[in-house]
């Protein structure tokens, strides 16, 4: 998308990438765009849009991710500074918003506990049937020409606990910045 998120009268280029990066490019000169800001999400971005959504006077960037999450980045300051010894007081509107969010969170926690108990009871019964849920998997296997390596990217709409990679040829696994996986190797039986 293109949107004036910096408020300088010139539209910036908003880019959402497959690797989860949100980038804001500014056209300060006629030659090349300059990367002004970036933000990393944990999954690929399906769509990005700039505009004024949450509060008048504060522009935002909204990004929809692969699993359907909607993430917003705002220009609204998240904290205020008080003078020396001065206490920061929340407005009545902010206090009521915090209170309603706490109530909603408590209700959701109660509902989760009820559903978990209901599931436990139904799975313990003699008529319980187990089935494997069907997940949509977003996968990419791309060649990186610079270092002659392949990148395997897997995204599922639930947590990924384990990934098993089996190969007939020896593999070297390279560590990347976004990797939080624990890797273990086991040798194959040659037969």
C-alpha cells in the first residue's frame, strides 16, 4: 500500500512480506526508496493497508496475517511522561476500557475452562471418537541463489510442535535469525 504514515505530506510505501516483515519506505530522493522503519511478525503477511482506524488524528498500519490475525501499528504514543514527582492519572474513559477488557478476559478464561472440562468428559466416555483435525498448511521451499541453500517455510493455523525431515542424502541445517527450533539429528539405517 502507499500511505503518508510519517505525516510529511509524501506517501510512503508500506510492504508486507512472506517472512513476516513490515517495512516502511520513504522517497526522500528521486533515486531509491529509503527504509525508514521495519517490524517483524511471526507469520507471513497476506495484506497490508494504511489509514486512520482506531483513533482520530493517529494513523495506523493494519496487516492481515496468514492465519487470520489482524495486527495494527499506530502512531499514537503508548505512554505519557509526567514531571518530577507528578503522578500519571488515567482518564475515566481509559479506566473503564481497562475494566471492560479485564471483565472480558475473565469471562473468556471461564469459558475456556468450561470447554476444556467438557472435552475431558467427552473424551473419557466409552462412545468417544477420535479424529485428526484437518489443517491448511502454507508451505514454501525456495532456493536462495546467494549461498546455494534452500529455505523451507511451514505455516499452520495452530502451534507446530515437531517437524520431521527425512532425506536420502546428507543435509546441513543452517541456523537463521528467526529460528527458535531445537534441532536434533539421528542417523539413518542404511538398509
